[in-house]
C-alpha cells in the first residue's frame, strides 16, 4: 500500500547545511521510491519541506528518522507533519534536480568568489596606485630636499666667498693704513726737525739783534 507523508523542518539554520542530501541518502538506504525536499523561507524562518511516498513501513521509518536525526551543523527548533501531498516526485528524478540545484549553487558561489576576487584585485590596484602616488610624493620631497641642500651649499659658498673678500679687504686696509701711519710718523719727524731748525734760526737772529743793540747803545 502506497503511503505519502509531508514533514516540515524549521530552525535557525537548516539551509546550506547539507540537510536535503543527508535525508536523500537515508531515503535511498530505505529504498523509498518517491522523495523530494525543498528549501523555503517563510515568516523569516528557514524551512525544509520533505515529501515522501512508498510502502507504509518505509515511510514511517523514514519519518521517524527525520524526527530524531539531522546534520551536525543544523540548528532545528521544530519538526512537524503537515497535510500529505497529492504527488511525490520519483527519487531518481529528484536526485537529478538536487544535483542541478547544487551545481547552480556552486556556479553562483564561484561567480560570487570571482566577483570578490575582482573586487580584491581592484582594491589591490587602488592600493598600488596609492603606493605609487606616495612614492612619487616621496621622490618630489627628496628632490625638494636636494634643491634645498644645493641652495644651502650655494649660500654657504657665497658666505665663505664674502668672508674671504672681507678678510682680504681688511688685510689691504691694514697694509694701507700701515703705510699711512709710517708716512705720518715720517712727516711728524720732518716737522720736528724743521721746527728745531726754525728755532735755531730765530735764536741766531735774536742774538744778532742783541749784539747790534749793544754796539749802538
């Protein structure tokens, strides 16, 4: 006698934990001919809707397995039976559907990873561009520092040259004033000698006048 059952699994995490392949494997071990399971989200809750059809003993054992077992990473809050379905897909057909869904999920995940890789590459490129800009800025800074150092060297050279010119001029002044001082001393000596001679001449004249006065007196 063909029996059909529907079981609703609810929980915080029942999607993408391998729930449907987990139950499919058990259904195949029990040689259940009709089986299908769908992931749905309802009222903000994750649900797995399982439909099974087969001999009564197989179906009841399978439903009991569902109520007592679940994948390691699943977080289940409630398992309940619902109104029996009118039709259940043959298990071989569902196997193909599940494989196609899983392939689609893998493809979507791969595309998502490629997109993230592209974003990562773009971010790396932006980072490299910023690094290049930083390096260019550092180069410009170094060039400015080199220019500043060259200017400082030129300034120091100009100061050194000015010091040399000033020292040379002072040396020349020392020489010139030394010569002037020597000439002044020589002139003063000559003036002293001339004054001595003039005094002597005046004394001779006065003596001569005195002698004339005495004679005429």
